[in-house]
C-alpha cells in the first residue's frame, strides 16, 4: 500500500506544479505582467484586512497598503518607454468588496472629457469612480512608464476599516503593448497573513500539542505491551504520526506566510500532501477495521487489497486537487463550475467509502452475533454508534456550510476557518480517540484479537475453577495426536502473520479464503 501512496503523491505534486503559477499572498507580485486590453479592467486578488482596533494582534502597528516599485515597460518597438511618459491610464486600485458596484459602473469604467468638465475626474482615460465619498477606503495608484521625470514610484497608505478589499488592474487608454513589474503589499497589524487565515495559525499550534499528547500516551502503552502489539495498533500509531506532522507543517506554513508575506511553495505542497495522506490512511484504517482486520482476521485477501489500493490512489490525487482549490477559493476568482468539478469526485468517493464501511461493518456484526462473539460484537457496536454520530455531525456541518454560502463573503470571512478546518479536525480527533480506546494495547491484545469466544456449555469448567471467557482456537485440540501436523501448519501460518506466539493457534478467517469448511462463513463484497 505504501507504494501506491508514493506513486499517488508524486503524481499529485507534479500535477500541482504544472498548474500552479506564481504563489501570491498579501504581497502580490507583478513580474512582467501584461496590462489589460484597452478600456478594460481585471479583478486580481482579494485581501482580508483587520483595522488596528479589531485586529487580534496589534504588535506590528497599523495595517497599510503599499504600492512598491511599480512601473510599466513598453513591449512595442515603435513606442519605447521614453515616449510614454505622459501615459496615465494604467492603474492599480484597491477598494472594499462591499463597495465595488457602488464605485465601479460596468457600463462606463473610464473617465471622459465630460467627467473632467463636471469635476467628476481630474483627467480623461482613467478609472472612473462614481462615488467620491469615503475616499479613504479607495486606494488608487497610477503606474507610469519610467523616465527621467517619472522614476519608479512608492506609495504607502494606512488601512482604517476592516473588510475584504479587491485588487483591480485597469487600462483606460489606447495602448496595451506593455507589461507591469513591482509589488502590491497589504500588511495587517500582526503581519502579512490574510485576516481569514490568521486564526488557523494558533489553531494548528494547539492541534500540534494535542497530537503530541496522544502520541505520548500511545507510545507509553505500546512500550508497556510491546509484545502484544498487532497490525491495527501499529496503523493507529502511523495515523497519530501523520496528524502530528500535518499540524506541525501547517503551523510552520502559516507562521512563515505571516512573516514573509508569500506562500511557501514547498511547505504548502508538503503540508497538503500530509493532509491528504492522513485522511486517506485514516479512511482505509476504519474500512479494514470494519472488514474485521486486526480483530477477527489477521489479513485480507488479495482482491480486496487491490480494491483498497486502487481507491487510495484515486483518493490521494483527487483530494490533493480539492485541498488546493479550497485553499485558493477565497483569494482568487474561481468559477463555481470549476470548484464543483474539483469537489464532486471526492464527495462521490467519500460516499462510496462510507457505504462500503457501513455495509462491511453490518455484515461483520451479523457474523459475530451468529457465532456468539459477544465481546467483539460489543466493540464493533460501539464503533458503529460512534461513526453514526460523527457522520451525523459532519452532515449538519456540511449543510450549514452550504447555507452559509448564501451569505456575503463580507459577513462570513472572519469565522470561515471554523467550518473549513476547525470542525473537521475536531471530528477527526474524536474518531481517532475512539479508535485508540477500542484498540488500545493491553496484556491480552493478541489473544483478544485472534481468539474465539467459547460458551460455557461448550467448554464446561469446575465451579471452583478460574473463569475463562476466551480461549485461543486450537488449544482444545492440542492433545489430539491425529491432528498434530495440521495444528503445526496452522500455527506457522499465524506466526508468519502476527509475529509469533508461543501457543498453538489455528488460522483466523481470511476474506475470500476457499475451503469446504469455510464456505458458509466467507465474507462477500
């Protein structure tokens, strides 16, 4: 399965690098960016800004907007930079999202001589702003062609109000054979991290501490009962490790973003891959547990394993794309059709995985009930109830997210992180804690995992003898000389699968195993 994980991760990383251009954040770089066509404008990016009064951290002073080293450069041989010193039609503007349609008239985005005559504008062929009140919420900068009289220009202004601000790139003149270079910088009172992302940084810091605590608890139990560990418990340890690394990498990612102002490509890719691999591995762990692996059988048959590996591959690739799209949907202009196209395949896979889990779990509980395995039945009934509760909570969260989309982004951006990251990670931790509780290492872990409960009527004991609820299959036949060779072969099979026990053990059920005695007990899919 690890080979499938590695292949899927390499493919997803390559796909992302091919699709991903410049990484932008609260520092938006222009690197020889083509200016818009004549008399058009582009919306490039959304900045989420807290005023100094509302900022969760005010350690770095007042938030500001800075137009840093911006300049136009002609790409036309007939009109070099020196001849375009008076051209003022290329502009970069930042204004609040809620005011966009009050400020910009889509039917007339550029000023005319009539606007100049009526004192509605200072010059023609510039971005036309309809409403002149509250000019402090509009940050406009003219990008000039550099020459002796107009060198590269720097401009810095303080942001006074909290809100979502849109970066607009406009060209109201008759010349578009040019590019723009420089930076637009928006910095909050605490650093460069966008306001809608800020609370994720302390959240992942606390999440890192929680995973560290779980890791210490599981490590202590594993060291105490290391001779009793089996595959399921080792997989739970791997899930905890994935969660620990994921929380650490996201905390580093957001801390670096806050300090530098640009998303770190390598850290972002690695953190996203950890999130995807952790989710995939966790889903598969619950699935194989529902199939009885680690409790009623030591291994699954090859056809089922191939199905699981194929499912892992597709899930890693599609979920990586989904996580990337969700990370950029608040700051970039992404069409609804494109977002749905990226989200729908993963949603269908999730539905299929949950259907498989609950079907397998239902069949397994029915089999345990027929065999009278009450203790193992109780364990899976608890898992069933907890999964139902978690799925219900996740469904209500999803419905609330859909309902929340009907609200304006200006109303929901401050708490959007709770729905996108907070609740999902909390539910995940609860499921992980339940799995840790149900499969915690103890002195009889392997005996409990690979044993069959025998009723008292089938294994009568003296009234004054010690109680015995579970016995290892095959121990009752140890004295049978005619079955000695068969017991030895079966013991060797379990030894190879589980790591070895001193007792003689009969083989556990294998999904898809053939044999005349097992036909009625074979699990079907």
